[in-house]
C-alpha cells in the first residue's frame, strides 16, 4: 500500500482468509481506483500480509459485482458491469481467444443476457414437450399382475 502511494488510515480489524484463519489488519485505504482490463472499479484495500500476492479480491468486493458465472475448470468468470458483459480469464486458463471473442459477441447486447441467447440457440432442447413421445421399435413397460397392490418398500442406497 505504501509502494502504491495509497492514503491509508489505521484500523483494528481482522480479516478471515481462505484457510479460515483470522489475520490482523492494521491499515485500510478506501475508494481506491482499480483498473482490470477495460473496466474501472473502486475498492477498499486492507493491509495484510498476502504471502507474495499484490492484491486478492475478497468476497466483500466480489459481492459488489452481482451474479457471477464461474468456470473453475477453465479459470474464468463472467458478470455484468454497468450494462456490459465482462469476461475475465485467469493466468493459465486453457480458454482460447476465439472462444472469448465469440462469447463477447453473444453477450454484447445488454438487453439480451447470455442465458437468453443460449436458450434461443438451443430452443429445440429446452422446448416444452408437446404430446407423447414418438413410437419406438421397443416398448419398455412395467408388467403388473391384475389386482396387485403397490410395492411399499424403503428405497435402497
């Protein structure tokens, strides 16, 4: 925080970190302008020993972004910020730039969120069923004896 020249004030608070430990925080800097990609954010920075990391975006900050779509397999996240869809990739993400650019094209219209675009693109999969399924070569059914009472047994694991 000193290296960045942030105006800080002292505080006596603790921060809960990822492993559950509570770490003492002695300094805080409020309303710090931060740029990630093309987006600008205003954050509060808490001075703790991060063990080699410059900044960690905590849950309090991530909450301000609203609903977030996470993909931990591909190390990426997407959210809407000021009416625009934002897509971030982590270091080492296997996602290629072609997928990212196509995702931006799909989500470019703020009036039609990505979910609506996907639902429309695959409308045959998500359509309400109409009538019975078509006839198949095999008819699978449960054969019951006339007058048999329903079986009342506990389900098994």
